[in-house]
């Protein structure tokens, strides 16, 4: 399991989908031929914003959508994305990801990382 901070998780997830060829909409993950797969499956090479967060956090032993620890960690990082999506007039990150552009998603990550840093500095 990953011991990354929420900021590191967001940074690595953003880097994973920085190239638009590695980003997708409408699924957590897809193959190069756009077939929907689990985010930890070997052929997965395209991820939505939340799928990228889950990929960064997960490992082979956590390839389980029902794993509560994995999804708690995804939820914490995704909550920063949700706040950033709301700043762009979307209710949640998934809606921005699936209805916005790749540029919108990169900006959402940037805002989420800044917000997480501000919160960390306050703590």
C-alpha cells in the first residue's frame, strides 16, 4: 500500500494523465484500444482523474473495488478534486472529468494540489 501524502498522490495522479493519450472519460481505466478495464489491470494505460488517483494508491494486492482502505484513501484525495471541480462549476470531479476537457482536468488537479497544500500548512 502507498504511504504517500495526499499532495503526493494528487501530483502523481496528475502526472499519470498529463499526456492526453493517457487520460479517458466515462471509465476509471481503459486499454490502448479503449476497452474498459480495472485501474490495476495490466493493460490499463488510460485513466480518468479518479482512476489515476486509485492507480497511484493501489497495488496488486489491492485490486479490489470493495477494499475499504483503498477506497478511503481514494476518497480523501478525490475530495480535494471535488472541491476543485466545484470551483469550476461542476458538482464533483467525475462530472468535470467526463464532461470537461483534458485541460480542465489538469487545472482541476492544480487547484486541488494548491488547496491541499494550504490545508497542510494550516495543520
